[in-house]
C-alpha cells in the first residue's frame, strides 16, 4: 500500500526521492518521510502529504547522494509524526522504510522488550528494524547477513529499504509479497514501488522477486536469495513515457484517465482484434486453448473494481462459451478450503498485478493443479509472472485511486478472451461472432461520443451533490455496472451508495426510497428493458428521484425519469463498456462538487498489497 523510493549515485538524492514520493503518493498519503546520508544519518518525517514534509524541511541541509523515502498508508499505528517512516534503530545508526505487514511483530517486540529495547512508535516496522540491529550486534555479522537472518524469522509481507550511516553509498533492499523495482542508470541506481519515480532517468529496470535481497550501490547491483546465493539480475526495458504519469492539463488524474479511455481501449484492442479479417489474436489464450476447450469450470478471483469486471465476464463467458463460471472475492477465496479440480482455470484480475489477496489465492490454487490466467495492467508484476498465461490490458499507468480506464481495459480483454474461446469451441455462429467483433471495434469511438456530453453529467452531479445516500440498480449485464457505479460514488464523494439487481429492490432496498433518494438505473436497451421500465415505475410511485443511463432513441424511460443520460446503442454484451462511463463521470463530478480530493480519497490507497 505504501510508496517507497530510494536513490544512490552522483546526483543530489533529496530532489529525486521527494519527486518520486509525489508520484507514488497515490499509494498512501497519511504521512511522509526521508532518510539522507550526508556525513551522518538524518531523518525527516511528517504527518500529512508530501507537500507538508517539503514545507517542514525548508532551510535544512539536505545535501546527500544516498537517500530513501516513504509515503505511508497506515496499518500499525495511527498517522502521526512518530509513526511515519523512516524509522531509526535504537542505536540511531540504521534507518528503514517498509511496505507491508509483519504478522508476528508482537512476538518479536516482546522478545526485544525483554532485552531492554524501548520503542518510540506503534509500528511493526520499528520492531523489524531493531530485530535486524539486534541480530547484527549479537551475531557480530554484517548488515546484509543480519537482514537475511531476520527475514527468515518474520512472517507477513514486506518490501524494506535499509541504510546504514557507516555505509553511506549503500541501500539494502528485500521483498516478499510487495512490489520492488530497481532502476539501472550510469553509475547510479533507483528504487521504487513501481517505475514511475525513475522514468526520466532510466528505462532499464530489474523487477525483484519474492525472497530476494538486493545490495545496491552507485556502480553495483548484487542480487541474492535468502540462502546467500548470487542471482543474475534480469534487466527489462520500460515501455512507458513520462507524460503518462503527468496530469496533462486536467484538474485531476481521475478526469484525465476517464477521458483517456477512447485511446486506452483502442490500445487494448490494437494488434488483437481485426474485425475485417474476422480474427482475435491473443497468444495467452492460443497457448492454452486446449485447457480452455476442456475446462470444466472457470473461477475468477479479484477484489474491488476488478471483481465487478469479473462479474461481467461471468455473464459473457457463460453466454458465449458455455463454461460454468464462479466469481470469488480473493480475500475470501484464499481463506476458504475451495474445491479446486486439476484443470480448473483461475482468472486473476488485478490492475496492479500485486493485489495481495489475489496473489495468495492464485498461488494456492496453482499448488492444487489449477491453470492460472492473469489479466493485469502492470507489465512485470507478480501476478503476471506467476500466471501460466494471460493478457495485459495496456491501459497505461493509472494514478487516480479509483479505477476507471483499467476497468474498461479489463472488460475489453475479457470480452476478447470469451469471443476467442467461443470461436475455438465452435459455440458461436460466424454471424454472431462477426457482429460482436464489429461492435467491440466501435467501442472507442462510442466512448468518445459519451465523453463529449460530460457537461450533462456534471449538471446532474451539481443537482444531487447534497444527497446522503444513493441506490444503483441494473439487470443482466448491467447489474455489475450498477455495483461499480455505487462503489465509485462511495469512494469519490463519500456518499453512501448501494448497488443491487433491479428486481431485488422489492426484497428490502425499496424501503429506503423517498423523495430525497437518488436512484440510478443502468437501463440500456437489452432483453431486460421492459422489466427495468417496470422497476423505474415502482420507484417513481414512491417519489424516488430517478437518474437513468439509457440508450439513444429510448422512447419510454425519458417520460418516467427525473434525469436521463444517453449512450450509443450497443449489443448487451458490449454495453457495459459504455454504460460505466457516465457513472465514472457522475462520481467524479459529485466528488469535486463536495470538495473531495478525488485522486486521493480518505483512507484509500491505489494498490492493496497488504491484507
């Protein structure tokens, strides 16, 4: 969840570290800190945003060529100056930052307290740091060996960066379960939770694997496993530009990412979908096609917005491929004792490719003989590497905490996967297959048309910005979109919202309906249209405020709804990629109207790499 940055080399470390933290602030923003080696070890940290730290260190001597920095999403201990990272060891010689959770920290803390250690913070990180120092002092070993011994004792997830005042040009790093990227420059190295802090300096990076330890110096990168065996770093070339992680003139990253969707969906389809030739080219599917043909079941594991994409995929895959599909919350699936049959296919959907619950879930499923198919956005991520096959969404960096373009990228990939499998299995007619290819190819243009009418959604948001609750209803393929719309509104505006299948409202939620409740219907033209019109009438009979997302030329719902927003016509399988767009805009404009920092909503972080 937290963001980490490190640098060692000839340049001034502080500007590189602080700029990197700004780029990683979407990962956590309740406190920030840096440790700098400049003849000694100096730590500066502050509750609040990166800007608060910058203000606090004005006038300080920040000269250093090695430094580490951290932006925090609190786990152990409330946000405060004391709990902020980096933490200093009892001797004051070591400083460490940490992303993750040390699950057995209480036991380690008790052991250290019995030895006389006194802790200043409430964090598990300070415990681990002093545990490392204690091992170094008692075993008379170097810091590298102390880290190795300590990490064999701890349970949980971590990325740690350590600096020692007696080794002013060295950063020691290790990971398990949380991401770590090392940028390789000329006589310098960069470290980060992702590649964004190092983009303007290098395009060559090393993705560190679980249970690996890195000794990083300006002119040297040594990679080892916890058995002290040297490994050969695999250098990867980044396919990312600096402009992709900048706002580009938009007020917020979220708005930029919403408006990027015509391009990102096009990029997702490009090179894969050719409607003229009637083909879908996806090597991840092709290389596993026999598994798909013989699959008795597909299980989709995901969290949050990715889970909603999985629900849409369940409808599409069962309709087109006639393969049973189950959609599971990864956080529940990993702790159950699910029945996994050899040959079952697990779809792991994650924007970051590092979602902790999803990662553990597929590791355990793979041990039981399941085939893992990853659908992620971040190249080189942990889920991508553990998967037997998969597909990248190619949505580009998504900085806003609320997922938008990653979601539509996931829907595009999942739809192509379903069409490819259905064609290979002979489950879809040539005519239907060709129709859906043409419709899918037209999605970027239709999304662009929707975005041109964004001011209409902004006006609706202004009208209902004072709401305290909202209900989102849909049927069929649009039911998961109703869930996603409710989630977005909760995340970005802090309005309590719930999503339901429209037919289920009579089983409880209709009790909430009065003249003050906005009820958002995702009601595009499909097989359920007449039914959802009846549901709208039931809400209107109870004086509810109906906001309807409808297909152009709908001649029934405008007469019933208080507000309507039109989207272009599309087949019901394709429609979710269109009907979600106005809901993203609605949540964005509602959040802005209510004064929320929509890119960094309270209590949330972009990548959930801890439980």
